[in-house]
């Protein structure tokens, strides 16, 4: 009888472990940041150090309306949005066409590794939620996908120039800071 209870308990633990382990990435302990917040701050710092101060504002519209809508989402929906947006940023930088910039390739690699870690952990968390996305989340994510497509087209139009990448870096930095703020408001 005791061994059946042990095995039953073990099976239940293993079954529920996968659901909770992915989301520990977002959980905070009292007076300490979550792992997501630690990596988010590191990613922001790395991106700030990669480039130089841009003297002009990029002529790329920022999707403020979508971020305002996300503020009304529940925590799971916000997590799905953050995951979607970070994956779009990762895809944008995965082109690898930044030879024209003065960026140190080792720093770019660190930035990409940090971004990859964030997206893989968040993707696990979103997958573990197993909830269907609402129409409003899908609509906002679709508009964000179009925004990132316009960023990619902007880079192509600028022939992946150093100034084009600096404009993109400035916009992506604003995204990372807004995502960090979105998480803080939960």
C-alpha cells in the first residue's frame, strides 16, 4: 500500500512539474528579481553598449497603441505577448547582416545568446499555460508582427547600413524597455 502511494505521488509530481517549471522563470521571490528580469536588464544593457548615441530620432513609428492594449491583458496574455515580441526581435537580429556597424561581434553574440535564453524560457512557460489566446491577443500580436516586418523592410531599404542598424537598435531598445515595464506592472 505504501509503495503504491509513493509511485502515485511520484507520477503526480512528474506530471505537474513540467507545468510549473517553465513559469518559474517569471516568478520573483521577495526582494529579488525574477530570472526574466535579470536577463531583461542584461539584454537592455548589452544593447545600449553595442551602439553609440544617435543624434536623430529614427523615422520608424513605435507601436504605442499595442503596448497600451497589453496593459489591459491578464498576466498569461502579457507573458504570451512578451514571448511573441522577443521572438520577433530575435528573428530581426538573426539576419546577421551587421558588418557595416562598428559593433563588436562578441558583444552581439552575447546579446543574441541572452535573447535566445529569454525566448526559449518564455516559450516553455507559454507552452505550459496551454490556454488559447484571446482575439485581442492575436490581434495585437498580428500588428506587432507587421511592425517587425516593417523594421526588416526598413533595414533592407537602408541596405543594412550602420545608420539603419542604429535606428533599429534604438527602436528595439525602446521595445525591450517597454517589455520590462509591462512585466513590472503585473
